[in-house]
C-alpha cells in the first residue's frame, strides 16, 4: 500500500492516526500542499480531485476519501476494531464521525478558506478554483461554537463519542478540535468533559504522528 500524506493538514492526519492505531506498515509519500504539489500533473494523475489523503491499496485501487480509507483498512485489518463490532456500535461511530466532519471540519474550512488572503480564489480544497465568500467565514465560526456545545453535552454522557471505546469518530473529533487553532478557536476552558477527552486522546502515541 502507498499512503499519500501531508504532515501539516488535518484530513490526512485522520488517516495517519488510524493507520498507526492499527499498527499497519505502509509506504508514505508526502504531498507538499503549501507548494501546490497536489495541483501538479503527477499527483493529479493519481487523484484528479487534487486532495489528500490518498491510499493506493494492495489491489491497486485509489481511495481518496477518509471514510473509504477507514472502511478498507477496517475490513483488511479488523484488529483493533475502530469502526465498531455490533450494528449499534457501527451506526453510532458513523453518526458521530459525520457530525464531526460536518459541524467541525466543514466549519473550520469555511472560516479558514473564506478569510485567508493567501487562499484568495482557493476557497475549496483541491484542483478547482472557487472565489471566497466572506459571510461563510463568519458562519463557520458560529457553527464551530455550536459544535463545541454539542461535543460537551455528548462527553458528559459518554467517555468517548460513540460509547465506551475509542473509535474512528474520536480521531475525527480530536483532529478537528486541534486544528481549530488555525482559526483562533478551541475547546472552551469551561468545557471540562471535552478537555479531558481531548487530553486523553492527545496522550495516545498516534496523536503525535
């Protein structure tokens, strides 16, 4: 397998943490997003969307979405399970993963990509250019604030997002909570359950990769 990564970006970090949690050995190739390596013909031949992460499987299939990469790795390397064992667990993990993607990841992307001068004309990731919409930056900050409330409510009920066990959903939530610093946001100090959860995951070896 070949894993196309970018050490500074949140999306490939999610896949990188999952790979580490499962103890899988993969060949890793860095894609320098800051210098537009993802928009060069060599990389676009691998992923025409111009995004990372990308996993080229042992069968030669190119997987360019986190959920697809996670699903493949879970099926190929079921231990330790990161996407649940029972139907109920699987459903909750996928639900909370989607909540974190939509209400945190997308909110941060809206705030960052629609307000940063260096990303003018690049309001969405990938190979296609889109103009910035400043109102979306403001909305992104509001959405992120609401997400932190949702997170705190959930973690006052449960040790991890989908239940008692660490899962892919926690990786997604953790990575986006950490990356929120890029838009000068973070888990509020008074959200003690969320901060304890964050610190627990931060202590895992995979979080430092």
